[in-house]
C-alpha cells in the first residue's frame, strides 16, 4: 500500500514538473508584446532639419516664450539687426539664427510684450511661437 501511494505521488510530481517545464519553454508561441508591435509597425520619424530643427532646439530649452524675428524686407539678418535685437530684448536667453540667416529664434521666460516688443515690431516681423 505504501508503495502504491509512493508511486502515485511520484507520478503526480512528475506530471506537475512536466507541466511547469512545458509552460516555461513555450515562449516561442506567444504573441509579441505591445511594445514590440509598436516598434515594428511605426516607421522611424525623419530627422528635423533647417528651421524645424532650430525651433525644436530652442523649445527643448523649455522657455515660456518662443519668438521668431525676421526682416520686413525678407533679407538676411545682418550684424546690425542682431545687435538691435540683443539691445532691445536683453531678457532673451537663447538666440538661434535659422532659415539661411533670414530668421532668428528667441527663447525667453520673460514676456516680451511687457518689454520692447512694439519697438522690435517697428523693424521686424515678430511671430509668437510660444504655444505652437
């Protein structure tokens, strides 16, 4: 009788162990994880270049205000223009020249409307990109 219980216990133990092994080794038949599906199905975004890359650079500075300045005659910003911008908007932290020198992107945490924005608009086209 003891022998029969022992062999039954051994048989049950082997079945449980075999079931565990089969479950652990069957990972090849499982569906791919959601992160694998997302990686496979979405194409890689194309790298930003030119104005978009420069704008993204300034935005990564997490400034409250982002402004784009360009000349009203659509010519490139020269050194006198750059000096004028720096002099009349000293609160700007980042100045990035873009679009073949025709635009300047400004990043700041100061509201230029509280400063010399109207003076700057007399000479430049000023576009607010803060929440775009």
